[in-house]
């Protein structure tokens, strides 16, 4: 990507990053592990352009930056096609999920590129396959359902939108599936926790013969199966309370244990996002996946390590009316208009071993 003679710290840092890329790409230039190195090259080049705009050799730096960006896109695109070929040869939930996550990683950065339409077509095809082969991790129903709760509310039927507010269930299902390799859905989690629910007769009538575990999913599934609350902002407000957060965390840990998954550590006190990420990347959590609570939003994400560091996934979007799981370098909220919650959050987490 060009030879640049160093004349300041930024040039030296750029050359160092280029040297790292040369080493990292020798074994396999298509390895996704080279992406963070390429991003470092791009960052160093941009620093040079920003801090030393008058340098005569900045035209070469600009080419390096642009080449690094193009190479990131190429490697991410290769990852999409590789995962798609694996899925074609061995259709499974894990392989379908890998395609969707690779596609999302590409589209987050290159949504207006020439290859975006191809990636969207692959993503949509995989989602169609998941729909038609019962591969949706979040199988909660998405329409409004009239359910009657416990004795305190049995005279008032109020609507809830279960699949829009079941982030704890989605995260638990994602943790169990990732650790065990067995496909576990949100309904499986509900049925494990409530194998024989005692529903009010009016609630049973409201189900109209449908599976209670696919219909009745909301944050209080880890607190009290009996209650029914209004979906939307009131549930979001409820999810912010410390009591519900604590009980949801206990619920995720307990249900994971029932599926044979052991918790390896807990950060129960909220930490600033950057501090929490550093904690999750400590050697003691090697081989772990995470249930992550965004305390300010009352929202759970699944998190795992990649060559780029940690990625956060909102599996609420793994359902027919969405485009597959949403992924980011900060927590996601797939049911809101804003996908990326950003780094200005306080989070806590639970670690589970692979």
C-alpha cells in the first residue's frame, strides 16, 4: 500500500501499523483477524492527515488510508461468502447465524458499496431459510396479545407485545446455545422455567390454543410469570429498576445452570462501558461468552470475543419481521429505532464458559 518515509510520530506509527499488517496478512490475507490491523492502519493514516494537513507526502498517506478501507471491505466480504459456503454445505443454526453476523458486520460499514446488494440478498436468503426451518432463536410471537395476569389484574385485559421486550430470554437462549452447541430458543427457556404454568382461565382463553411459551414472553418471565404489564415505555421504565435487573440476572444464571451451563463470573456493579469491556477481556474470562446488561436502558445483550475484540448482539431481532441478529462493538437495541446504544453506558455482565 505504498512506501512512506517517516518524518514525525504519526508517520512512525503508520509505518508500524503497516509492518503489523504485512506480518498478519502473510499466512492468510483473507483472515478476519487482519481487519483490526487494517483499521489501525486507517486510523494512523487519518491521524497523520488530521494533525499534519500540510505534509507534502499526504497524498501517499491518503492512498494508504483508502487502500486500508477497501481492504477491510474486501476481507469482510470474503467472510460473508465463506460463511455462506459453509452454511450451504452444512445447514445449521450456528452456520446460519455466522452468515448473518458476517453480513451485518459488512453492512454496518459498507452499506452503500457496490457489493451491498449481494450481501443483502445473502442475508435475506438465510433469514428465509431460518424461517422455513424453525431456526429462529427468538421464536416469541410479535403481535399484540391480550393476556390476563394474576389475581390483582384478572378483571383487566391489557395488551403486551412479548417479543419486543424479552431481551433477557433472548440473551439466556443465546448463551446456552453458544456454550452447549445445542439450539435453544426463547420458548425453550420459558418452558424450562415454567413447565406447568397456572394461568387464569381468561388468560388461557386469550391464548386461543397457541403455545403459551411463544406468546407469553417479557422481562418478568425471570421474575413472576403471572403478571401482565403494558408493553412499550412503561415496560422500559420497569426494566430500569434495580429489583427487576437483579432478578433477571439471577434468572439468566439459574436457567443457564438448568441447561448445564456454568457461570464463570459476575460483575454486578455497573461499570462505565470502557471499564466493563476491559474487565471482560481479562485472561480469567478467556473462552467465555457474556450476558450484558445495559443498566440505563434495562436491556440485555449477548456478547462474545472476536478478532476485533468484543461484539454485542441483540437476538431480539432474530425473528421473521426483522433482518437477523444485530451486532455492534457497543450494545445494541434492536427493537428501538436507534440500533447502537453507544459507549456512554454503564453496564454489568455475567460470564459463562464455553
